C-alpha cells in the first residue's frame, strides 16, 4: 500500500471517533450481553464497531474490515475480497475493565496488507493516551516519539502479564512462574496497555497466553517501530491467534528460550 501517511491519519481519526463514542457510555451502565465464548459485550462495543465500519466503507470501499463483534467482510458489506487490505478493529479492547470503570481500555485500529500489519493506533481516552505508528514512521504517544527500553537481563526488567489462570489453562503455568521469579519487578497489566508500556520503555516484557487478531493487529506496528519485538512466545511471527510476547530486543530471545525450554 503506497499512501501510509493517509492510512495512518485515517486510523487516528476513526480510533478517536471510537473513543468518543465509548466515552459517552463509560461509567453510565451500558447494556450488557454475554457472548457464546462467555465474554461480555456492551452496547458501546457494538456502537463503536458499527460507526467505524461505516467510516471505513466510505473512505476505503474496496478494503475489508475485520472486527471483533461482526467478523470479517468487505467494507461494502459483502464477502471479504481476497488479497485486499484489511482494517482490523477492536471497538473496546478491555471490555471487562470498561464495564468495571477501570480506565485501561482502548479502541484499536490496525491495517493489514500483504506486507503484514502496517498501521496501528491505540486510542485510550480514559487514560488520555493515544499510540500510533506506520511502518517506517517511528512510534509515538500523544504525538511524541517513544522508544523501547534496553534492559539486558530479567533481573533488571519490569515484566507484565495477563490473567495467570489463563497461563495455567494453556499449559504455561510453569513458564509464567519462572518468568516472574527471574524478573526484577512484576505487574499484572493485561490487554493493550501492557504492550504499549513496553513500547514506551516503562516496562520491558509483556506476555499473554491467548489473543485474537483484533487484539494485536494495532499493536504490532507500534511495538516494532518503537524498537521492541512482538511475536508468539515461541518467537514465531505473530499471525492471527495465539500467545503474544512483547519484549525489548535484548530480552526477547531470553524469554523465548525460557518459554520453549520449560516442560
């Protein structure tokens, strides 16, 4: 895709729109519904995705849209066009935080082409933070450049992780125990924010046992442009679903080694 500047500007616009819509419902008891996978969706999630799909259809009618709530389709509403650029949207990443009034949630907008994930925006209005990047442009928070840290050993690293029980359920409990024991400082910041904290150098490792493409598409360009690495925990490039490891470049190989050597 040639016009990355235009695509990034558009992603910023619709991520901001999504955040504005979500903020109208935030801490006001939005209607809830439990999905088939047991997670919750609010009327705000649905409203945000609906508006973002409409905006994408108007601006990029030949593209696809892949959203958490409505799945993958052409922007026009028909079946997805194979090989065309795809906008990947998580209307509210951190819905359970959103429901509880915890400000760690965001509208995520990513763009995928044959070259991979090339544009990403995380708009977290309750935190007052917006992260953005496109390939080759560097990464920014609120318009200011961000860079990953340079910790070289885990005993000087701040390590973040998602739900500990999910690690156990996925057979990764021993890995998490070893990682936590080896790290200088640990915190349980799940969802997009942990990855963004690594991207801006506030933390050094973030690991989650199971994510979907809409959780991660926006993160990949931001993390990589900030100078960190984001992969599955076995070090393979992140694809559409599975574990996710974000780490500064010096620590990433050590965490991968740890993950792949624990029985």
